C-alpha cells in the first residue's frame, strides 16, 4: 500500500467520485488504469504529467490511500491523528482485497462530543474502526469467493 502525499494526488483521487458513504465518512476512488505500455515505458524526464494522466501522479501501480480529517469535524489533533492512523492501519490490512486504485477516506461529519467526551477513548476507537470497516468493505473484493456467479 502506498500513501497519498501531494495535494495533486489527493485532488485526483477525490475527482474520481464518491463510491461509498457512512454516517461519518466518505470514500473517494480513482481507478488507476493498468496498461502494459505504461508499465513497459515509464515516463522519462522530458515527459509532461498531462500526457501521462494518473500515471504521472501514481507512478507505482497498486493501492494508494489517503486520509482527510478536517478540523471542522474533529477539533482535537489527537482525534484527527488517531482517525488517520486507523485509516492507514485498516488500509494495510485490507490491501490484498482492494482493487488497484487511489482512495481517499474523508471525515464528513463529527462524532458527538456528548457521546464521546474523550479525545480518543476506547468507545470512540471502536466506533471509528467499525465505520471504516463498513466503508472499505463495500469496495473490497471477497477474500475467497466460492463461485464467480456469486459475485453478481
């Protein structure tokens, strides 16, 4: 799994559209094309990123993931950082089941401070983890499908 690092990578992944939502999170995905010619001929120093499309931003094929936890929805830095750690940990665990794409997990609503008064309590940790699992399970491939027709 690779982490999104630049603003351009985050913007490109978010432009791909929302593929899954929960009460507090949204999952954006940009499907990365896997072409034999792009893999055989990596972009040289003279090529422009616009000519290469997403390959210029995501040079290595595979699963790319990024996390966004705005201050608007998580005021405390402890909460924002913990949510991001949960996203990356779950992304690493589910990497074999995720399709090659760039994903951005975006916090889109705050957790109720009356229900979770601590910045990062065990109940909040469990609630975030459960919601993230639900969010990513919608785009993950089954671990071992019994029959191909069962996926339809």
